[in-house]
């Protein structure tokens, strides 16, 4: 009898470990940046709409993607924008799994620094590529959420004109894990 109870406990413990293993790996999926701290600098501030920043996307590095990852996407989103739906500052997807970092200014379409095959979607500024922070004067500091998405598909069948809600839908439907950094900016 004691042997059967012990076997059941071992079986349950083994099942718990096996079921938790994918989540444990996803918890180690991390995003870091040499360029980001708690506050955005003028480098990541938009140039336009009354803002006078350099509009340079930050360097981003990620590691420990979960098993089964077939591509990556990176988004930058401001949930505090006074639009009722936030503000998309950057969406780049179809990043191959051989790429685990984006250099500074990758979001500048004219420099062609983005990974081959990746797509930079039109932002809420109305053009593709990185669009830096530019909250309204006097508003509380806004949160800028930089997120890398580990996806279970090699390619999202979307293009640079796909609406933000559609891209978000496909990212959420295909995400194995996400890793984020938050920086703030106010003026």
C-alpha cells in the first residue's frame, strides 16, 4: 500500500514538473537595453508634433526564448496617450529566430538596419518605423512599454499597412511568451 501511495506522489510530482517546464522557461525570457533606463532620453523622443528629440529607436537584446519559438516581434506602446486606445510607437514583426537583438536606430527605415524579412508596420504617427515619445505638454509622464514577443509561427501574414488592432490580435494569438521593459517620459 505504501508503495502505491509513493508511486502516485512521484507520478504527480513528475507531471507537475513537466507541466510547469514550459512556463518556467518562459519566465526566463528577458529583454534588456543598453539605451533604456527609467526615463527616456532625448534620443528616444519624437521629432515633430511639437517635440524636438532625435527619434532613435533604442538598442534591444533578448534571451532565453521558449522552445518552439519560430519568430519574434517587437512593439512599443504608450497606454497613457489621451486617445482612448493608447498609441503605437513601433511594431516590427517577422524577425527571424537567428536575431536576438536590434541595434540603436533599427526603427529608421532609411538606414535599412532591420533584419531581412522583417516588417515595420505603420505606427500611430502614420508611417512605418520607430516614432518616439511625444506626450502632451503638462500631462503626467507616460509609460512606454517595449515588448519582445516570442511567436509560434515563422511569419505573420500581414504587411506594413495592417491596422494596429489586427497586428495585436495576431501577436496575442501566436505568442509563446513576452518580455517587457517600461520607461517613462513627460514634458
